[in-house]
């Protein structure tokens, strides 16, 4: 990591602390929903799905607008501002526990999700300004590894705090504190030159948003990987939104602590996957790495649905999340490699908007189909098949045969197919 430079290291520290807050919230918000349900004696599984969907809906609703703004604004101040706003939201939720209802949680989930959309878009748009193109895969890997480590640590910490302090209040306060620390740490990144050159013409707002979509759709690798990313996000939307239900009803966990342990196992697998993904990509290429990760995630998730809490379930949880992490590295790197610098914010946020749009859709559809105790296990066992089918589809596309990018050496077989791939004219920014 040191070879990527001190400014990247400062950026990595900031996002790592911020992500810790995000993943503590991954369990504290559902526990807050459960706390309100128990206090009022009302509610259903759908409440968890709605809260989750509202947190991720801004990725779609604001994604295209955010991309144009990120291509016009300086990125580091955006990250600091979004950290401060998220901190304020969590401090309010922590201070007023017991005095508000489920509708307040829904509003705050949407606000927090909106700020996270801007933060993540700025993060991945800023990395190419700090790191050489041939090291982008490594830079993305460290970001993903820290995210997965927080995915392991955050819910576990949240579960322990909820049990020890009999409620979600402390976890919500710690959420807010992590975002404050993250905002302060971003100071050490220093001023970053804007990724858009001064001579680049600034078109009307709507025109720039449309050009971002046109560019994304015209480049075959960007188009296919964006479509492909929508499938695991559809599945993850359902799994993440209803994980408390999954842990208790399917995997037979007996306490909040065991729910945290299951999430911890997922995080461990995710860390390992994120760290080894760049090596796999350098050996086999970005596209093949994506396809293999998709297959591993699908098969592993399908198998875990037929187990109960124990060592096997924990190993399978780690295994399928290993696959998800292997998916994420080539997805992020493809966007950074194949997008023009002047359109980086628009391409990244548009791709994330389309790909992540299925998170709330998966949460709502899965929550609706699995609303009863009898239907939920069957829904949970059906969703992983979508990942396996997507891996088979990607195997037939240019993503499998020729998606490498600068800094990656294609195999002889892939080089022979290079002349058969699609080419596109770059649209005017």
C-alpha cells in the first residue's frame, strides 16, 4: 500500500473509517426497526425491506445527477460534507431513540443513502487522480478489502453493543462518531486537481447526463458489466435487507451475537477475495476474474441456504462472499479503465446507478415474496440461481474473451480474439 503514495493512504484511511460506520449501521438500522416493532407491537418483514430499499434508492434516483455534479465539483470537499451530514443523522437517531416511529427511520435511511451515493461516487472518481492507471486494480483492492473487513467487524460490534446495552442507541452513536473521524482524516489527502481539464467544454446539465449514459452504453465492456452487476445486487438486496430473518429462520441462529458472527464470516471471505482479486486479474484478465467470481458467489450462496448455523455455514458464508469481492474489483477497475477522464464521474455514477438500482428492487420483491415464514426459505434458495445464470451468460460475451485494460497482459488465446471485439467512437463529453 505504501507504494501507492501517502495521499492514497490518507484517502484509504478516511474511507475505511467511513465504511466502518456504514457497516455498523448495516445491523443497527435493522435492529432499530426491530426495536420500534417490539415497542409498538406492530410491523412485518416488509419494514426491514423498505428501510433497506430507501437507503439504496438514492443510488438510482440521484446517480445520474450526482455524476454530472461530481464532474463539475472538487471531490474531496464532497466526501467531507457527506460524512458530516451522515454523522448528524446518526447522532439524531441515537439521541432520540424511543421518541420516533418507523417513518422517521425511513426518512433518515433515504438521507443517509443519498450522502453515501455522493461519497462513493467521489471516492472512485478520485482514486485515478492519486494512483497510476496500472495500479488501479491494487488501489481498488485495498478499498474493497477494508470495506469487507468492516463488513465483518461492523455488524459484529453492533451485535455486541446491542446485547450489552439492550438496544441500538450506542451503535447509532458510534455510527455518527466514525463519520466525524472520517471527515477529519480526509484533510491529509490535500488538494487534488480536478479530473476534468479546464479546456473541456461544459454542456448543459441534462446534455452532460445523457452523454454519460451514451458513453456507458456505447462501450461494450462498460455496458455488459453494468448489466451484469445488476444481478448480484438484486440478490444482495434481498439477502442484506432480510439477513436478520435469514439468520434466524433459515440458518437457525439463536441470538443477535450469532447473527453478527455470520456476518463476520462473510466479511472475512470478502477481505480474502478483495486481496487476491488483483492477482487473479493480472493472471487471467478482468473479464475472466469477474465471471469466476460470479460463479463462486452463486454456488456458495446456494449451498449455504441448505445449512444451519455452525462451522459449515460459516465456511460457506465466507466462500460466497469471497466470490462477491472477486466480482467487485474488476467491476470498479473496468469503469476506471474504459471511461474518458472528463466523464469519469458520470460513467462511474451512471454505472453504479443502473447496477445498484436492483438493490432496493431485490429487497422489496424478495421481502414481498418471502413475507411469510413458509415462503421465505424457498425464495432465499431461488435467488442464488440468478448468479449462476449470469456467470454462464458472461462466458458468451466479450467480457470473457477481451476485457483486460492497461497494465494487464492478455493470454495468447485472448490476444488472438482481440481483433474480433467491438469498437466504438467516443462521444463528445
